[in-house]
C-alpha cells in the first residue's frame, strides 16, 4: 500500500476512534491538542493528495462548502410530534389509558417506561448505507425535510461511519447548542439586534446556514434517541426502547446519560420531580421529559390518534414565571378579523430573552382575570415560546386603577366589531380592513401555505406601507413592478428580487391543499385542506360542493362545512380564486405518490380506510404503504364515510361498529 495512503488511513482511523470514545462513550482517549494535531495533519495530506479524499473523512467536520439552497426529500417514515402533558395527573392518566388498552390483551402483562430528556433543539434524521452517512434531513413539516448533510457532517457527535453491518439504517436525534457555546456566539456579535434570543434559535440558524464552515464553528451537538424503521429493529433483534438506546450507543451514536428506565408510573413521577429540581444543572437546554412505553411490541395494541402515538407523551416542565408592570393594552387584527389583545410590559428577562409584549388573548380573558393597566402582572412563556400574561398580583394593586373595557370598533379600520353568541372572540367583519389584508398576505406566503420565501412579514409590511403590494393578487404582479421596487427605499436589490420572483413562480405549482390552507378559510387547517383537496381533486369541484358533499369527508362537521360554503359564496373570494387561475396558480390536487396504472383500477384506489388490532408491522407502516400503493386516505375512527376496515388480532370495538354500519372488513395484507 502507498505510504501516504497508509498514513491517511491511520489518521482517519485514530480520529474516528477518538470521536467515538469522546462523544458516544464520554471517555476521552487523547487531549484536545493531540486530536487537533492529527486533524491538521490529515487536512494537509488530503490537500496535497486530493485523490485520497473520501466522503466519510473526518476532515468533513471542518466544512467549507457553500450551497445556494437546501433540497427537500420525503421522509421514509413521517417525523411526528408527541402530545404534551403538564401535570402529574395527566401523567397518571397516560398510564391509566395504557392499562385500559392492555387489559383486554393480557391482564397480567408487565410493562415499563423509558424517560428521556426532551432536548430543546432540532430533530434530525440520519441515513446510513453500508455504515456510511449518506443523508441528513431536518424534520421540516414532518413529511418532507431539508437535506442538511453537508452541515451535519461538521457536527462531531454525528458519526460519519457507524459500527453496523446493516445495509441501510435510519437513526433520529436532536441537534442542539450548549449554553456555553450560545453565550460565546452572542459575545462575538456586536449588534444586539442580530444576537440570538435562545440556544434553540442559534442551533436552528447554524444548522440551516448555507455556508458549512460557519456551521462547523458553532460547535453543535447531537444526541440520538430513535430508530424509526421496523426493518432495522428486526435486524438488530430489538423489542424495547431501552434496547434502541443501548444499540445506538453501541454502533457509534451519543445518547443521553440522563435516560432512565422506570418500572412503573410512580418511578416515572419520582424521576420527573428529580429532573424538575435539577434541570438548571444541565449544560444544554431541555424543556421537559419524553415518557415512552418501553415494550415496543405493545405499540400497535395501544394505538395512536390522528396526530400522536398513545404510547408516548412529552411532559413539559412548569414554566418560569416573572413579575413586571403592565404599561398598556393594545389590540391587533388577524387575517380572519379576530381581535387579539396584547400586553405592553416593562421589559423583563424571561427564559433567556427580554420580553416587552405578551398575549392577553381576548377581552373575556382580561375581564375574567381582572387585569388592569398599571398592575404588576405575572408573565410566563407558553410552550417555552410565546409570552403570556398569567394574571395580576392583586396584593400589589393601587386603588385608583380602572377596570378594563373592551374596544367596540376595529383599531385599524374603525368598523363595528361583532361577537357571535357562544364565542369569546370579537371580529372585524370588514374584508377590506388593511390589517386583515396584510395578515392574509403574510399567512398566504408562509412555509406551510404557498411557501414564498423572502416575502416575510417584515418585507410584506414594507411593501404594503409603500402601496406596492396591497393584495394577494399583487403578489403575482410582483415581477411587473420591478422598476418601482428596485428604485424604492425598500433595500430590495436585483439578487433578492430575482429570488422572490422565482419563489412566486414556484408557488404556482403547489398542490391544491397548499392553496386551500393559504386562503385562510376559517376552521380549515392543514389536515382539513389536504382531506378536501384529495377528496374533490379540483378547486372547481370544491367550490360547487354542497354541505352534504362536504360532510362525506371524515371529521368535517357542520361548523367547518358552513365556514367552507360561506367562503365560496363571497364574491371577493370568488374573484380572488379566478384571478389566481389567470396568474397560472395550480387549482388541482397533485398526489405525492406514484400509483401504478394497475392499482388505479383497484377497488381500494383513493378509498378511506381505518386500521384496528395488532399486526406484525406497526400500523403507521401499514398506513404509509396503503398511501403509496393506493393513494388511500386513513382515518382514525370508523364512521359512515369509512370504506374499509383493516383488522388484525384483537380488533375490538371498531370491528363491532364496522359490522353495524355494514363496512367491508379486510383481514388480508392488501398493502404488500
């Protein structure tokens, strides 16, 4: 073997071994100086002999690649969220629900829990082929993630190679930034406006930076916690979450030393109490604990809701509460006309950031809490993100403070506000209200809607104030106003202008569900938008749908149905849709799955399924395979709109209900 190549391989082998012992085993074999010397020697040799450079070389940790954008890829398995619980009572109920689900299966069954720190960072999915890291995806929208492989390779606790003979393996974890690194970064930023507000934002900005050398300098870290592929679990002979964690560490990943196995829910609560007391001793941010049923073979028996698994929850730590003075109460108008009241506060530090505004929700909330301007109020961050006023400290109230009185007219356009019976919110019903128009445009351009990057809230506000973009239609006239925009004081230069135009044109090819969500129809969120698009196929069919047609769709009741039909009766909304058609915006549902011609003629094509009982693979995997094979719609409940019920062992009440409703029951593996 060539002596140079032999030296390079020796250095690579040493660096990989040292990284594994340092990050996965927390057992450093050499000093930082010795590690750096070996890395610098390898860098120098690879620069001199580029023919010996490989994709899995430790020198990839240094970064240096600059890209124009992040490509998007579909996750092999959706990256889902967990339901949150906030009290011991809710934790006990979680355990009680699991007991109820298992009692019919086996009264004497033993089960345990794993409790893992809920790291306040960014989820990442790592794909390995023949032991080498080939792709790293962010969570994205849960279905599609951004390819951040180049940046992920700069994170030293992400192994470039794993000690596994498995052909293809997917591991998931959390990328984060330590408190120390966060402080170091902010100290180097002179402009206060550009400083990061918390470690999570700093980690997100660093991982999604287009220059990988900057990512490398940020010293991000990763802790692994999950293997989503049932095939990998079978190959590794794993049937417990605790075994997942042990195997992850064994093959080269770093796992949390705070992970704990609890024999019962009492031990879980004891550990929650311990971690709540010691959370501030952690060197990186955590906002709670993840509680998972340890025995993975029971997951299908426990089941899941339409959004969350029932075998795991995220316990959120009680929020930090601070006191400050309420200087004033202002009101804002959202895209639907809903009035939101906002507290103007004397600035106060809360959970690592300075807070000067907090939500007060609606007038009823303020009246119920008897919050008055001039009060000393308690403030916390709901979900560790949104500042919220908990209530006043009445013992510190001055006698002369006046009670709050709700506004009766829109603070922007002056229209009389309306409040429907049984609802707590006030609404401005003027569809021409400037605030409603602006907020509608901001929502329209958001990532989950039409995803028009660069048309941020800040840029849209400026474009609206200068009367360049005054409606959603004007967004698609953006290119025609090139001279006005480039000559204005908006600081939009040619390069940014071209990027905005490109994103606007790209938005025209979105599938129908993105447009429906972007329109901001009241009560119609992402899930309902997708169900509507998939069911009707085209905008025209949806616009002409009756209440009866709409209620054929699972989970669309009278309230949602009325909201949809009312929206399409409005002449302004009809004009908007016609204008968007003329601009070339797609009005059809575009399936993200490629169904074969043979399956398009199947009786299962685009039908609605419900799945019950236990199978030899997770129900989530069956759902995924049905969607791929038949472009099927999967419901969590059996009702009159269900076409087929797929039944495994211990079908239970869903099978009984399906029999009563005359729904076809399937016991064959039609997804294979």
